[in-house]
């Protein structure tokens, strides 16, 4: 059975870590039996107690949890890249530490990966944001579809 690495960039998520961990553990019940799951938490230069919360999770789950502490805040993209560098799974999933991305979709996305898709991207249909934020987001996705990922 393959290993699924779940990469979680964290920035000022001290209070979210216990909730996120418990939610991800519950989500594992929906994954195929025997699937190995690795968690790669990346602290992106938080100045609160995010690192301490992550180390507590790692201490309780040393064989399944990797914690990376970046020297400073380098942004979520770079935190994800750092997480991918340390992930050992056959399939990588990226999820936000504040659960903005629904963990229950991991099972569906993993199923698409098993079906032969090399890249599966979730696309949020609607969220609470300003018209300007929506315009930037829609422009970004349109450009990605046109130039980089034509078959998405």
C-alpha cells in the first residue's frame, strides 16, 4: 500500500494545531485500510507557540509526524516546497493548518490519484472575499488553465 504524505504549512496556528490534528486523525478512518499516512508540518516562522504545539504532536506520534521549522516567514508556497522536500510519500496532499481546505476531500482526491491522475487540484467554488480578491483569484486560475495546466 502506498504512503500518503499530508503537508501542512503553519503560520501563527498555535490554537489550530490540536483541532487540525484531531480532525485529520478522524479523516483517516475514511481512507483505504492499510494506507500509511505521514504528516509533514512546516512552521513558516511563527512567533507564537505553533512550534511547541507541533512538537507535542510529533512527540506523541514520532514515526508518523515530521516537523520542519523555517528560519523566518518565507510564505506558504516556500513552506509547501520545504514540506515536499521532507515528504516520503508516494502521493502528497497539501492542506491548510486552519482547515480552510476540507480534509474530507482528501479521500476523493487520493482516489483520483489512484486512478492515474498525476496532479489533482481542488478548486474552491465560492468563499467569503471581496470583489477585488475574487477578480485576482479568477484571473490567476484563468491564466493557469490557459498557459500552464491546460487540461485542468
